[in-house]
C-alpha cells in the first residue's frame, strides 16, 4: 500500500534515505540525558550535512523520491521483500517541499536518491525533473546532490549533471562476487560504467570550459556539469573482503574516475539492532551476524582514505598481504611509521614537504606552516607544537636542530604508548600508561 499523506511521505522517505552515507554520518545512536530526554538526535532522519568544495558545511534535505524497489539487496531496508510502508513523492511535491524548507532556513540543499521502482531511465528522469523544476521554475540556487541510478544511459547522466552540483553512484560492495551474493540485481560493470560515463562527460565539459575561458554573456550555470564532481558509497563489514581490498579499490576509483570522495558505511543489519540469535536476525543467512556496525573499522578506513587523497600514500604502502586489516588501535599513518622506522627521525628544519607529510601527528596544514616559518628562523619542538603538530605522536619521529624528544627505537613500545594496548592489540588497564 502506498501512502498519500504528505507528512507520512516525508517521514517514510526521509527515514528510508538515512542509510546512505554519501553525505552523512552513520551508525550513531544519539545521546540522551539521565532522564532519556534529547535535544537533537542523530537517528531520526531528514536533514544531513555535507561539505562543499570550499569546505563549507551545508545542511541538506536527505530523502528518497520513492522507497518502492524492484531490487532485493539483502542489506537494504527498502528491498523488494521487506515488509515496510511504501511511499513516493511527485516531482512538484518534492520541489515545493525543498523550497519551503529552504525558505524556513532548515536546509541549504537537497540530497535525492530513490528506490528502483521502474526502468532505471524512468527513475532517473524523475530525479532530473525534480532538480530541473527546482532550478528553472523555483529559481533554487542551493546545493543539489543526485544519485545516478545504475543502468541509466549516458544521456540521462548528462542531463542530471546540468542541474545537480554533485552526482554519485553507489559501488555498494568491494567485489563483483559480493554484489552477486547480496545484490543480485546489480552489476559491478553497470556501476563502474556509470562512473566512467560521468568522468567522460566531466572531462568533455571541462575541455569546453577551457576553450571558452571568458564566458559569453548570457551563459548560465546549466553550461556547467556537476561542478562538485562525483562520489560513491561502499558498505563495510557486510561481506568478507579485507581492508586491503577496500583500500586498493578506493585508490583505483580515485585514479580512474577522479572521484571526489569515497564514503564508507559501516554495515547496519536491515533488521536493526537486534538481539543475536533472534528470529529476525537470522532471517537472511547471507548477512553477517554482527549486532552493531563496525564503526572503528569505518573510521580507520576514512583515515586511510585521507592518506591516499592528501598525504600522497600509495595503497600498497598502507596495507600488505601479510597484514590486510587496518590496526584498530592506532591510525594508519602511525602504523606505517612504526613499520618504517628507518625512515625516521625526520629533521624538521631540513625535510621537504613530502617527507614532513609522512610524520605522524603532522598534518598538511602544519607541514606547510613549517616550510613557511623556517624560511626566516630555525624551528624547535615548541615551535612545532604551536604550529599545530600533535607532539604526543610526532615526538618519536622528529628531531629539531638534531635533538630528539624520544628516540624511535622500539616500535612495540611506541605502539603500546600510543594505543594504550599491550602491542598485540589487547587493551591495557589505564594505570599502565
Ligand atoms: S536498489 Fe537495492 S540498495 Fe537501492 S533501494 Fe533498492 S534494494 Fe535498496
């Protein structure tokens, strides 16, 4: 049964969109005080946050156009076989709703996806129509992020890119084998094909834009193609792939399709946070029996992703065959440093930018400040701290004017001190460090 009341639709379709992490946090259960009261909560869906190219945080209305779906992806609450309330917006309803929320200052943009209720081109057309209506009829200048429906044609992607700031197609799972198992209606070839179409179109528009350096008068924003680029989402922990496979895949996606972001979404069982061994929990034997999302793993993957994008690491440097999982207790940059102690210590008064980026506790901003400041004077550890370096981590890996804070001699000891574990991953009691 499809719901027709607008309020019901908003509740159903914003709730149905909350598992897409492409523009939001995931897995948080929110906080409450001792009486269970809350001011602000992370679980009820509807508005999420995203970051624009220039680093601004924008709040987005995050909804599905429809949660009816022909597909039966095992990990998804909206799958065909799920016994849930179904609803669909009309283009006008959604455009009006977005404008109304925008006027009331609740949101600055729209994140729109949909279940696959019909042929992919028809579903994509609805999303494009909504964006086009917003831009042309409502004069909406806010941020729009549209999902590309896998299987839709290149022409549809071209249309979508004319009205949306960002497009994304979810890769969902790290391998074709996993996709066949949990999302048998989807194909890796189709998903990668859509990414490829996007990057081809993006390059084509960029080339065109370069040729017409100065825009002739009368050219509008529709002459640009999705200026905020494309992103994707990958579910972590629903299948058996290790972090090395995920990091390698991420790296090749960035290289091949110039993605702006890969979002990792810790697997949440579609039955919710159920008790292990409950009937619902075991309903689908293809899904792992984990009762809470692997949030630490998700967090470490984001850190590894950061190393790929901003710290010029290669995927092979982050993980190898012998240790295919990221260390849960220390960040991947520190883990790399501990495996490569012969690279350290680094003298901060001489090292180049690339070398500075390799030091745990020194970020890209601090590395730039170091280069700038040392033009006029010699740096010491105190200067380093003031520039934003985290000396708790950096202290084992740097010298300033030849002097150490601590010599990087014993990786197990450093790991223990930095992670609060015994070096084999076991958490130490607080009094031991
Ligand atoms: S295609 Fe799969 S993931 Fe997308 S809404 Fe349908 S069942 Fe869910």
